[in-house]
C-alpha cells in the first residue's frame, strides 16, 4: 500500500504495516522538546503523579524565549528549569545564549531523518528540514510524555507542494513560503502533513530549506517535511547524536491536496498586518514607513540570512528615525557571522546586535515597538500584539528586504536603494 511520509513514519513508530489519515496511533517520540515552558509542564507532570521523567535522554530543553531574563519572574522560571534539569538528569540542556530551540536542535544533530520530534512549541515542524516528523503539542501532552514516554497522535492528511524551475536572484524560500500561505490561507493546511518536492527545493541550501517547514506552522500544518538528500547526510556526518534511517514517501502515494509552483514566477513577497496570509507583492507596499527592522528568529536568523542582510548594509547606514535589531539564531551563527565580518558590517551601519534567542518575536524584550510604530521583520508571525504592542503594525519579509528597508526608512526592494 503506497503511503505518504506521515503515513509511513507513524506506521513505523507505531509498529504497524501501514496507517491511513484519521487513524489514531500511539508512539514514543525520539525527541521531546521544551523551552521556557518547561517549568509549567513539570508542574502538570507532578500533578499527574509523576516523579521521575521517562527516558531523560529523550528530552531536549532550551531557555530561549525570554533570554536573557527580562524580569525577576522570568529569572525565577529559568532557575526552576535549571533545577529540574539537574534533578532529572536531563542530558540535552541548552541554557541562555545558546540560541533558539529549533535552530539548536538541528545544529546539535538531535533532529534526524526518519525520527519523530514532538515539541511544546508550534514551530516544531522546523525539524522537517532534516527529514524528521516534527510536530507541536500542548503542555499537558508533553507532561504525559514526561510521565509515560508515549502519546496518541492522529495520522494527518497529506499535502504535496512541488516547486520546479529556478528562483530569480533576490527571491528566497521566505518569499515562496509567504506566496503559498497567501494563496492557501492561514488555515490552508490545518492538521496536515505538508511535503515539499521538486528541483527548486533540491537546489536550496539547508538554511533556506528550513524556512519552509518552519513557516508551515502558520498555515496550520501538523508537520512539514523535505526529503533528506546528500546535503542533509553531509551536514549530519559527525554531528548526528544517533544512528538513523531516513523515511521517504512512496512515489505513487495518494495526497489529499497537491499544488505546483514555478520558482521563476515567485517575486519578493510581504505579509501585511495583521495576518500572515495577508500577503502582497513587495511592489504593492513599497514606500510604507518603517520605524524598526528586525533580523533574526528561527525562521530567518541563520548565517546566510545574516550574510544577505550584511551585503545590503555594507557601505550604507540605517536611516535616521529607523532602528535595526539583529539577533543571530544561535551562538554558532553568531560566531560564524563574527568570523565572516557580518557583525562588523551591522555595527558600522548602525544596527543593534543582541544575544541569541527569540527576542522581540515573542514580544518580551529586545525591540518591543512603541504604540503606532511599524516594524518589518524576518519572523513568522505578524498578528496584532505579536511583538509586544497591540497598537503597532508588523510586516514580514526576507532578510535582504528587511535590511534594505532599514536603510531606506521605508519598505523597499534592495535593488531600489
């Protein structure tokens, strides 16, 4: 029986020959991811009667959302998490400064082909860049995994997106993701498994590819997957924490929905306030005033994202009346950007560099906008109040467009600087 990726991997994990959409299976994840919400999850775990965490090596815990701690309350939360990690013998713990959970999980070789990553964060589909089944779950569900090591999952319907052709210079995976979300809507893949195929996807570097499964959380997807190829295998060589066996969909698998795109028709796209599917071509919103530009997040805070922005900023200055905040997605990205000279370029242009973490994407600190201000960001969400201020506007764009807009003080295409 031909199967999609989701049907096949969940059958494998459940010890079944095959599964069908809608079927309920019980599985044990290979990785259980949590972050700053670990302390409340632990509280639920204790109320369930839990004492010792099931399989401490399964868990990967990160402090990244409000890091460094902006308030005493956050600092206390971090302290509790460190105590939990020490008491339970959690092996994979990444403290303040290491970076955003989804980026670090990949860097550390903990997201692997043919494995299941369940995380108490909605952007856990990010792990699909490695060919894993990555899905976000709730705190109570995570507490259950802590207690018994397994969870029931519904096998999702599958969507196939095929992208062929060649992207024009300056067009990125972020533009493709926004185009697809704009076309299909913020609920266009609700509880679906979104697979990415085609020659245009294969040509993308891993960093660019990661943007696609990450952004599919904004279309309601349960998980999103890119077939692992030689680029993935080479990346994991000497990095993977475990042996792995990749899982691929059958060529004749049946999909609930299928869509095809020509990469050559994609242009720079912008998600406008206040929904991620309010997507327009850059040309339609060019000239919009920008008070703040934000470069970072798990969506677009990797080295090639910083490099693209640095190329735009080199020899330029941030516009008077506009500020730019740059936050590398991880300490490794920060170090690599420093060695490449990008940090110097950002500072010379007048940008602000902050420590690795989620920063203003969560609206906690490091760049919360004022009332009435306009931000352009490389993040994944722009709903009202996402960056901490309900009475402000957030536009989403690619790193180069964000950098160019910081220089111009208004939304602009890099070629028009």
